[in-house]
C-alpha cells in the first residue's frame, strides 16, 4: 500500500519523464543464454508499462518509483537465426529495437591481464609473429560474439550501467578479442556448433579484492587489513604533492606522457583498480543478472605476495560464492586458470614461495562445488608474466564445461594429488584424474604439444623430520601411483612437486596430456 501511494505521488508530480533505456549489455549482436530464464531490464518513466517482445514471447513490467523495470523471458532453444527484440513504453511512447540477436551459450570471462590481453597483444614476441597471428586471420566465426565491458571504477556504490558493446568475430576485429576467452569460445563452438557469447569483464593488474564486495572481504583478517590500508592511504592522499611528482616526472622525461604505473602511483587509491570492490561495483554489478551458463577466471598474479598468497583461497572461495548469490542463477560453473610458471627457475628447493602458495590456494578451491581448474604450469615463460600460448589455456579451460556441463566424453583435469604413505625410505603418492594412467610428458617449448617421454620425473622434493628439502628421484609405478625417494633422506616425511615460481621441466602428466597440479603433502 505504501509503495503504491508513493508511486502515485511521484506520478502526480507530472514533470518526471525519463527515456526508455536498457543497459549496454542489451545491444546489437548480443547472444542470449539458451534453456534458462533470461532477465531483461532497464529504465523508463515511473509507472510506465513496458512491453518486451522477443522470439514469440511478450512480457510486461511496470516501472517502479525509480523508473526501474525487469521482465524474464521464458527459456528458449538455441537459435542461429538473427532475431529482433522490441521494447516499448506506453507512457513514454518510445520503442527500442535490438537487432541481430542469437540464442546460445554465454560465459562470463573475468580476471586481470591474462584474461584481458587481446589477440593482437599476443600476436608477436620479440618482433616475430606467434601462432596467434595466423589464428587472427582465420577467426571467421560469426556465431561467436564478444561483449567488452568498458573499464570502469566505482569504489562506493554499484552502478546501474556500464559501457560496452557486442562484436561479431571476424578476421578484421578478432584481434581485439580476449585471447583466453576467444580460444575458450572457439573450442566450445567446434564441439557444440551453437552461438557462443563471451563477456570480457577484466582489468589488467587488478587484485581479487577489487572484484569482491567489502562486506565479504571484511570477514577475513588479511582482506580487512588490505581494506584498512587502502582507506588510510585514501584519507592521507596529498593531491598537490602527487601533482608535483607528475610534473617532475614530465620534466625529467622531456614532457612525455606518464605511463600507467606512474599515473597509478600518483592517483588517489580509490581511482585505481586496486581499491576494494571498485571493479565489482563498476563493471560486474551492472551486468548482473544477465543470463549466463557460467564463468571463467584468470587472476592471481596480483595477489602473489606473502600474506595475500596464503589467504587467497579464502578470498577466491568466498568471492565465487558471493558472485553466485548476487547473480541469482544458482551455483553456476566457475572455472579458473592456475598460475603459470614464471620468473627464474630455482636451483634449490625453497622454504617459501608466494606463487606456489597461490597455486595451492587455487587447488584448494576445487572443494567448492561446480568448480574446475586449468593447470598451466608447463606453458608459462620465465621473463613474461603473460604467457603467449593462450590457445592451450583456452583449450584446457574449455575441457571443463565440455565434460561437466555439456556431457561430452573428454578428460578435463590433469592428475591431482590424493594421498601419501611412507614405506621405509620411500614415499608412495596416489593420484586421481589420471585418465588411462600417469605418464612422463615432454614439452620442448610453451607452444609444443605434450608427448610421452622416457625421461625421469623431475621437480620432486623430499624432506625428513628436519624439514630440509632436497631434490628427489621419482618414478611411476602404477596407473595412479608415483614413488619418491632420495638417498640423502633415509626417513622421509613429506614430498612436494613443482613447488616454486618456475618449476621448469616438471613433467608429470596423465595419458590425455594434461599436467599434474603442483602440490605438497606437508
């Protein structure tokens, strides 16, 4: 009753008139999710009756006191025939038409630079073309479309809309697609032969805290400390001093435009992508609850510092759960990439490695229902945090929904450590996800295919009660078992595998050519 009186009062003011609008995600060339309800929403004059017509359906909503309206289209089958959505507002006497709409599979693609990096950005290396350059020229897939969510910061409140546009995949514009998302989408398209929509919602260098609501982060001591430090820096920010530093930089660099790193260092913390929840509010919340099948996530490099690396599992797990809650579409699939190998290889076993900690955090997150992890420990590069071979990253990510969502008979995971037991001076390790069995694999370059090898297993470490780690010998002794030992450790207590930033040469795979995740038994 109160809401009705408020609405009548607002309408009685008479001068309130708003144009019929929809968020940018509802625009030409979009892909709608098949076989599940499809929310459509926007704004109009308060009290206006809004009709949405699409694919033989007509749904009506009344704009509320703030002018917001929403309808839900009934689940629809896949359609490769372009269709038109017509939205009309009786009070506003306006009509919006959205053309070239397909119905298929839609996936959210989020994270930091390794998700954001475009095909063009990875098409060359050291001045030479990479295999991705050829892929761009062959990227003629009109049934694959990308929605690029514009980079937007909103530290305080969730935004109603965010800029962006849908693009049809052609050789002329595929270079601007997220490389990881494109190769993920292409694998799905080849197997499913249905329209694929990818929503690129990413920001280079962004930490996980920027993609997570404050209310969630405050429940974790490490994240609470992160928030308090950013808030204090915001309060203490000296705009005049920052301006002077920028001017000095320009003078010292012949008036050149400062790079992004310099601009970030001299900007208020809330105006950067490192401020808590600023990307959730600015980029993610505005596209909720657009109907999706699931999400893929490539992030973690920005959190590979000691304290954050140890708590990354908590933050990622709670971010996933909160995204699902806020989206309101159930426990949708969430698949992520484990950090690739990077930095100089270690010559000796390490006691502490923040990149290994993040990988372990990601591995632990598989305990969350309906998640999956693409291991990339064999395709990284020592001197580049952005591995060029996103072809294989996208393929490994796509294996998860192909197996778990679309019921296609493919192996989606590499070997995962299961259990360990000690027999005299040897440690026996058992694994799950071995396909037809464990194997020693070989990859000569990050681009090379995995082939079976007779080489010894590498990157195993072992220790005794003194916890002094040494390199170990290892061999496969059965379909799902590896035995590990060292002549210098007569009474072993624990084993680690690929436990460093760049465990170059780690070579435990399953018969499907998928690498084992790094792990530790201690």
